């Protein structure tokens, strides 16, 4: 597979950047996946009161002046071959690599932007106590290279709102990367994990001795 495919494709690490350029500087941490899993707070989850509309997305993105929303900005950022940007940020052409299922996609309409930790899962894990502003920041987080990922609609909908105890990408060769991105996102946003989820992550991490996680707390 080409080394240029998708941002942050290197399986050995994942880069998580500050939420915005104006956010206070926070020290990034890099640690082995197994250790990162152990840093997750273990708590029971509850979906009581969850409403997807509590997470405003897609908003005007990182650059409100470009006329593109967050979804389009992620597609532009992750394109292996850039699409043409037309009026009202209509994308045509281009080429993307869906790493979950190892598929090339040549139409933006064939892609979903997956929240690495789904909105419902984030609600269960702590976002229910957040302000509406913080939930919007989470739902549109381009400050991390791995919070939002362009993948085939089929793989995203197969994943739905499931955690790694219930779903992993169909391509086994990316499980280490996926687990690292999941854990890095939870640590970035100080989200908890339930016991079943942590057990599954520990099992995956045991098979990924060289996988590291680099994360920087969101503002």
C-alpha cells in the first residue's frame, strides 16, 4: 500500500494536534498502546438522554472563509488525489483510501466522515456532562488527525455506535492502528471506558507491542 495513503497512516504512532491554533499549549504525550489503555478511566456507561442533535455538526469548519463545512474540509485534507472544488464547496473527482476496509473511493459521495469515538459512545463516556459548545467542538474536531476519518459509508455504518468490544475494522491488519486512534481520542477528550471495552482494548494491545499512542488534551 502506498506510504502516502491517508494522513497519519503510519501504524507505529498517531499524531493528535491542538484543538485550535489559539488554544493554550499542552504537552503531548507518547506511550505504548497497552499503557495508554491503562490510563482510561473505567466507569459504567449510560445513554440516558442521548440525542444526536446535542452535537452540532457539521459546522463551518476550521476555515469559515473557505465556504466548506467540516465534512468537506476533512475530505479535502484526507484526499490522496485532491478533488476539484466547485461553487458552494461541491467536490468532484479525487481519490481516497478507506483504511477500515482497504478500499479506494473515487467519489466524495461514497464516503462518510466517521467520528473515531462515535457521538453516542462519547455521550455514554462523559460528554453528557459537557456544554453544548464543547460537544460541538468534539463533533467537528480537526485539531486531531484521527478524531475524524473518511471511510466508506458501508464500513462506517457497519461500525455504527459500537466500541472495540463490539466492532473492529474488517481488515485485521489495521486493528493496532484503530485501537491506538480510539484510545488516543478518548484520552484527548478525557472520556471514560467501560470494563468490557477496556478488556477488548487490552486484548488488542497485547498483539500490538510496537504500537504507540501520541495524544494532546483538547482545550
